C-alpha cells in the first residue's frame, strides 16, 4: 500500500490530500474481534483528530479491503476502495448497510487465486441494491497482487479517490460504472492504458 499512498499524495498534494498507511496491531482477522477493522476505524478517528472535519476515503487490499469496507460506517468516511478484497464465504454474509451513503469501488483480478473474485462480485451485488454509488472493475488476466496492470490500478484508484475527496468529475469509465445497472457496472473491465488515457 505504500507505493499507492505515495502515488495518491503525489497526485493530490496540491489540493491538500494526505495519505497514511495503517499498521495492524495483530496478524489476521481474528474472528469476531475483527482487529483490522477496529484499526481502520481508529485510523479514521485519528485523521479527524489531526485534520478536523475532512472527508476520508479508506483504501485497502486483501484483508485490508475487507477492513476498509467494515469501517465505512464511521461518519467521516465518504468513500471506500477495496482492492482484491478478502470476503469469505461464511454462513453470515458480510455486512453492507454501513456502505449506505458512501461511494464504493471494488477492483479484482479475474485470475486471483488468493481471494475469490466471484465473492467480491456477489458482495458488490448486495451493496448495489442498497446504494447506487457502488461500482466494481475487473482486471482481466491479473492475479491477487494486480502487478501486471499496476499503473492502471493506481490510475483508477487515484481517479476515484480524488474524485470523491475533491468532488471533481470522475474519468468516463468510472462515471459509467457508477451509473450502469448491474451487472454492467459491477463487471467493468479495466482497460489497458487507463492511466495513459487520463494523462493524454
């Protein structure tokens, strides 16, 4: 997450955007304790303490993506990005009510063998039913780390984060994904060269 955080600051520093990386107190989710989600909620509170009444976007990958989604209920959180989120197929479904009123982006590689992309799609379906501001992009032929299309993933995340924090227009693919009904807006392919297209 550090490279992405640096990228976000580089792109948004002129507008006062800051990024901080959360260090979890414990390894793993730890069942009902959900320690990473607790840590994410603490981080939001710390951001409010440091910066005042500012909008917060939570960005997480894997287990961190799940933590970000869980912590979205904090009043300061306006948006969430979950990259290749770990969303286990438990009998008790992952909560989505905390996402009401938030803008949500999920990104998943179609070849991810660590976290199931179908589960993030199903999660996005449930979230979209209660919140129209949910979209999901698929990174075709990429795995869990999303390394093959890292520049595109960084550009997509940056466009979404800065769009939500600074209330500025999204790139056309993001705007289309948010506006499209399921399943279209939840299975949007991340186009090769997405970042280069934004810079041109």
